[in-house]
C-alpha cells in the first residue's frame, strides 16, 4: 500500500512538472515586453514609457546611458538585446542605419513627420527638434553687437568672450557633420581650429555654458535652443537672449537636429517596438515630451511650448538629417584634426 501511494505521488509530480513546463512564461502584463536603450535623460522618457506600459499592458525594460550606446548596439549585432534606441542625435541614428543595425519600419504613423527628419526606410524617425543657437548675456552684449553667423566666431575680436562644448559632445559632433555637408572638410576644419582658438572656455556640457553666460562669466555661447529656454526660466541670472545664426540672404541657416527613435534590427520584440514608436508619435505624447524638454515637436499638429520658437519661424540649414549619417562617422576625426578636444576628462 505504501509503495502504491509513493508511486502515485511520483507520477502526480511528473505530470504537474510537465504541465508547468508547457505553460507559456507570463510577464508582469501578459502582453510581452519591449527593451529600450535610451541616450535621453531618464526624467524626459520615463513618464512616457510608464504611460505606454499602462495603456498597452506591454512591459518596458529601460537601459539609460549616452551616445556610447551606439557602440553597444553595434557590438550586440550578432546577439541583439534591445528593440528600440532613443537618441539625442539623428546623426547617430543614421550612422546605425548605414551600419545595418536598424530595421525598416513601414508604419503609416511615421508619415506625420516631415521627411527631412526621418529615414527613407522608416528605420528611425525624429520626435522633437533642437536648434543650435548663440545664447548671450544682455548685460554684457546687445543683440546688435552679437555675431550673426557661425563663421563670425572665427574673428579674433571674439577671442575669450564665448564658450563651446568639447568636441565629443553629441550635439557638437552632429553640428560638425552638418557643416561638413555644406562647407566640405577644409572649411569645416578651419572653422573648428579658429573657434577652438577663440573660445574662452571649452566645457563638457551645454548646462555649464548656459549657467556661465547667465551669470555674466562669458558674453555668449553655442548651445541647443532649449538650454536658452532653461536659462530664461531660471529665477535669477535670466537676462539672456538668443541668436538664431545664419538667417541672412547668404546665410546657411540654423542647424536643426532631432532627438529620435530607431527600430533595432533583429530585436526580440519587434511588434511591441513598432507599437511603442507609434505611441511616441501620437500628439499627446509629442506634446508631453516637448513641453518637458522645451524642445519643438516635429508633429506639425502639435503646438510648441510658448517659450520655444517653432521651426517655421526661422531659416534652417538645407540638409536632410539622413544625409549627415555618412558625415557623422568621421566627424570626430575632423574635430581632432581641427584641434578641439574630444574629451576633457574628469
């Protein structure tokens, strides 16, 4: 009798184990997951990703870093770990596309964004725009006295009066790549060298520039426009203005880069990744993101934060962001050749 009971227990255990093994593994939501690599500030993206998770039931796994995630994505091409890459820089996204690390995306949702700010194959698409401007301290220099073009920064009369970021800053790399597309290598290298020589300070980030200019330590600095908006919103040291450069008849226009999202090639959760990209292009998400970051929505149906000038109000550089991908790859080498440090160190 005892042997029969023990045999019954063993058989029951085996059956239960088999049943459990045949049962699909459930995630927290029951609808799978999507893995996101993000070079964007977590405070900007986390609310949107949380909202996506709540609305769709798809679990979001987030890894934040900086643009060095580009290297991680390339290293993982034979063992893809993520589905989506949120980048501060369209140049980096296009570089990944050229390296075949991104996958074509034919979702109709992408068509709401102008082709200037997305890849032809839909593998990446811009979400919000940031324009390169000169922030200046109104107590130190007037709008009339400010340089109106980027090339004017090479004039020795501005020596020691302005700030720039290090050459390895993602926005600087993208800007140099765009200048290469318009000016060519020789003129761009000359510009880098002269600007490095004239700059009063070369710092790691734009936040350092906007705070120092606001405090009157330097007359002006080269930043993305939302850093100007941030300084303008400070309770003190906020007597600042901004010049959108190269707006004259002969000007090349202001460079508009885009923060965007790319669909990784071979990601484990493609359908969920496409759903996330579609979600980020919806008007409500565009509005929430752009208002927080003080950037400009690329969805034309979404109004800008009142503090941020819409792209339609100024002349922009006639360069498709897709066209700077090939320039982006060697931009750092060009920056070094021009004498601008890629990394200041800590």
